[in-house]
């Protein structure tokens, strides 16, 4: 073989090898770019079979909804009521000679009295007082086996809920006094009071099945309340918007609304905007005490692990994304409300918007 070929052939082989390496590198880079453009969560979701739910570890807390939020929790009397372990000092501040007369102050006084005060115009205690009574505690304690590892945690959670009213045992009120405070708060423009006043009209006995009606103006008012971005008002309005009424049909992106899952989604949206939803949440304590759901570290745990099936948990997540976008944009197009006779007869899906 001539000498020049002995030089050229190895050179061609080297160039070819380098070109091949560059081609493979480019392909790898393109593949990497394509892979990186996909959400890891989406890729993981596609890879998981339904049986993967068996591997969920409840000892690892879900990311707290508030960590994804749009704003820090604003300081307010409502937030103080929401997070207080004991309400006496707050009640004293709102009942003394220098008490503020704002709409929010009237609402929080209403909430404290509803939670803790004895009613002089009726014989039985309020449902809130019955829920956290000594009799109820004994009933729960008797239902838990002595060796149950959750026994003490459940009773401690119960005591924290009942302790909110310590020192207010002698405070009394009447239905008329409660209505007057709520009306004053609503007239003063407090968004939560506006919703509670509407709930009083729409659900006079709390759970009127199959006969309730809602007007277009009431739906618009609830949407206005959501636009306030007040986290507790979002929760209150979302609860009513999750109900079904005989004269309306609600669809989300064309599919009939599931009221129970809508309620869960609205609650998570309220968490996103600053409502207390972490381990200090009263809802977390309340459901540990009464249901034994003590593995939850936050509202997201309660929702996705305890309150919803895997299928419904995905529906909650879809609703949550839609509702958050509604709050952000003010555009309710994805949530279509049609008025007229409803073909559905599910009755109300009503749940207390606060565990008190």
C-alpha cells in the first residue's frame, strides 16, 4: 500500500469516529432537552400503576399548600381567631370599653360567641359546645382501646379543641344577638360575614336536602367574595359554591361538578392564599380527635390520604388548579353555571366551613 494511503486511512477513521461521537452527543443532548422539557411529576405519574397507592408513606408530610401560595397570611382578627388555642384574651379585647367596632371585629365576636357562649334562648347547647363537651370526650375515650397507639394523641387533640373556650364558661348569648353581630359585619363589608349571611338564607337548618334555590345575583356575590383573595372568605364562599341547588347545574370544563371534591379543592385554594393549614390547623386537630386521622401533618395530607379515594384525589387536584386560576384571573369561564330546572337530585352537599 502506498505510504500516502497509510496516512489518509487512519485519518479518515479518526474523523469518522469523532463525527460519530459528535452525532451521538447531539442526539443525547436533544434527548436530554426533550426529557428536561417534561415535568418530572408528569413522567412519574405516567409510570405509576394504580397499585402504587399502596406505597404511600403517611409519615412523610405532603408539601404544605401554603408553601405554594400567592401571598403570606395577612395579619387580621380573623387569622387570630383561626389560630388561637384559647379565645378568652381575644374576646376580652373585643368586648371591653375600647373594643373596635369594625366589621371584622363584629364577625370575630360573632364567631367566638357561636363557639363558646351558652344560649339563653334555647335549652340545648350549641352544636359546637356539644362537639367538644366533656361527655363527648368520654364517649371518644371509651371507644378507643387502652392499647391503641393513637389514644393519647386523639385525646390531646380533643383537649386542644375544647380548650379554646377555657375561661368563657359564663358567657351567654342569644340567637338575636348573634344575628345582629353577623348583620353588622356583613353591612360593614366583611367578605366572610357576607357569605355567612347568605348561608343563613340558603341553608336555614344547615342541610335542607333537595329544595334549596340560589339566585344568579347570589352566585355573582360569592364570586365577588372569592375575588377578595381573603383566604378565609375563599373557604367560606367555596363551601357554598360546592353545594348543589335545584335550580342550577354547575360544570367544570364541561363536566358536572362533584360537590364533595369541589369543597376539598376550595379548601386547598384557601390554604394557598394563607389560611392556617399546617400542623397547627384546627381541622387537623379536629379530625385526629374525632376520626382518628392522626397521621396528617397538614390539610393536604387529610385531603389526599384520608378524605379522598385515589381517583377522587386526582379530581380534587384538577379542581384546585382550575379554582386557583379563577381566583388569579377573575375569569369564571371554566366554571359554568346554568340556571333552570336541574336534572340532578343530589340535594345539598353542605359542610361546616370552620371546625370551630
